[in-house]
C-alpha cells in the first residue's frame, strides 16, 4: 500500500505515510494457479501455429542468408 | 486484493515494528510526488536501455544517410512503444509474475519453450552487439578493447550482484539520465530548426524514393525502438520491485516519461547523424559505424564532441547489456522455477545470477575473438528482432485479454485492443516486407 493515514486521537491533523514497494506488506496478486491453460478457440490456435511456422521458416532463411554472406555457402554461389 | 484504489488499513502504530516503515508527509500532492519517485524505475530504465549500442548505430546511420527526413517516424513510435510497454507494466502489477512465467502457465510448455528460445537467442546476439559497441568506442578513444571489454563485463556483473534491487536501480537510473547529454550534443551540432520541425510533423520519403536501403532503415528503426526483450524485462522488474495495484497510475507515468525520453534521445542521435549528412562526411551503409562518424564530427565540432559521442556509446551499451542480460536471467529463472530477483543474494539465487554472468561473459568473449563476424551479427539482430516482434506482441495481446485471470480491471479495454491490433498489423506487414527483402534482395531498387 502506498499510503496509510495516521490519525492522532487528540488532534484532527492527518499524516500520510508513503512506503517503498519493497518495504510494504505483500498484497495478494491475481494468480494463474488453479486456472490451468488459457482457453483458445481453434482459430486462435491455428493462427499461433501459422505464426510459429512463419517464424521458423523466416528464421531459417535469415540464417541461410547470413551464412551465405559469411562465405560459408560461397561455393554454391559459383 | 482486486481494487486499484488504496484500501484503508488499520492505522499505523509507530510502536509496532512489524508494520512497514515509510516516510510521513502531510499533503496529498506530496504523497503523490513521493510515491511516484519511489515507483519510477522499470519504465524509465526499459525505455532508456532501448537506446542501446545498436540503436545508436541505427539512428545515427538514418541521420547520416537521410538527414532529418525520418524524424516523423519517431513521433509515430512514441505512442506505439508506450501502449506496448504499458500492457506489460499492467500485467506485471496484476500478477506479480514475469512475462515468461505467464506464457508458460497460460499457454503451456510447448509455446513457452518457443518463446523462451526465441528470447534467449535474440538476446544473446543483441548482447554481442552491445560489447561490439564498447569495443568500437574504446578503439576510437585509443584504448585497447582487450582491456575495456573485460572491464565492462566485470562492471556489469558487479552492478547486479549486490543483492539490492534499489542499488541496481539507482545506478542504472543515473546511467539513464546521462542520456540527456545527447540533447546537448544535438543542440551544439546546429541543426536546421525549421527543417527539423517540418520533418517531425510531416511524414515524407527522402529523395531517391522507396529503395531497399530506405525500407531496411525504416524496419531497423522500428525493430530498434520496440524489441521483444523489453516486454520480458519490464514485466519482470515490475514484479521484482513488488509494485502494488495502487502504483499502476505511477507505473504508467514512469513508462510514458521513459517513452518520451527514449524518443527524444533517438531524435538527438538522428540529428547528430544529420550533422554528418550536412557536412558531407562520406557515407557507406556497408561500413558505417557511429564511432568512426564521431571521429569525423570531432574534426568539425571539436574533440570534446567526439569523446562525448564515444562515451555515450559506452553508456548506451552498458545500459542495454544489463537490461538484456537481466531479461534473459529473469525469463530463464522463472521458467526453471529458480529463486530469482535482484533483492536476493548470489548465494540465494545462484541460477539467476549464473545465467546473467554466463550471458555477459560469453558475449564479451565472442567480441574479443579475432575476425568474429560482428557486422553480420549486428545485421542478423536487426532482421531477427523485426521478424520476431509481432509474434511476441501477439502473446502479450492474448494475455491482456485473459479476463479469467485479470478480470475487467486489468484486462484490455476494447479501445486498447483496437490500437494494439493496428500496431500488430503494421509490425507484421513490416516483418513480411523484411522477409521478402531477405528472400529476394533485388525486390526493391538499391
């Protein structure tokens, strides 16, 4: 908690206390424990697989291009 | 606790030693300012570290090649990087966990492994470019890279292994604030004010049209400004710092100010490149490096100008290296279930610190290997970052729509989704263009 009010019993003066997050009492977060995996519709799953396939393909092409530039496959260019 | 507002607690009893010790203020505005000062850090650091050695190279090259013509692109990137990083800050505050942990838990091991491997490979290559930046700057200052690179690696290890998140954050924020020196250098390079203002607000294509070089530069700028490691780093540091629900508005401000800083500094780097452009310093895209440009500009503006750029290059590389290595260490530690976090000692979190140290040591060693293909690694990093970014943001977008976990308070609003899908579409199109260019290098005119 960032701030906490301190009320003096004898006066109406109020103080606000600011606490560093690392010094504060831990709060209960939203935990995924017990929720299992996120529900994904078939179209979302398909899109993710397509994206993964695209990344693997492009990654391999980039690697081939870089290795070609490095001269590893230079004999193929001739 | 599920609310964003502070919930009244029992009044603090000063005699109770178990209650947190804070700073007492009297006015609400004092409380807000002080809370912001305590919360600021993850957003500022992730954005400042974004202007790493590769970014210095990309932005100065854009200026040296195209003058101020691409400044407008930075204005478009300001809201883009804010929207993306705000989402990870929100996710980190809501769950108290890092990004890699969330992907593993919500998408399963298969997707988790892919995301982690992508991140670790790209991070390591990026880390090599950071040490390449240190090596280049050291050489131009007349210092031996064989001495400076290991020293930089040792300094990076010492920076994180103190067992204090706060110490690491304070030192890193100081390094971030040194970035403001770029403004002084840009101002003293006497840019053309009218032209700068015009090119900031009017999107335009430099003379020569849509060439492969221009497309590559645009994609490199986008890939440099928004990188996958930033998502993992900021969420993990937000969780490590234990930011609270009530801190979200301050974390947003932290991220926004960081975005403003990074874009302003990026613009200054472009203006310094523009100085080389205006003074007709010979330019070659294949051999360009900012350290050599600094030497040429030193002949025009004085030796202090050269030294300033070279020192700022080292600062950029150190900032980038600590943030990138930490994002790898956090992600690997979260997935392996290791004890992790900068508040822990090396003894308490050996795997976390071991990953960090191994990344730094290996990257530094690779840079010192004679005839290592550094230029190829730098090019590969830019290409891979551009290609992988849309995929990383898709996972983020799905996580932020996980209402089962986040509830209505932290999940994306409809307008968030519209903005983010526009960003993802644009990034995906750019990634596709880049892929096409890699496959068919003659697709666009040279």
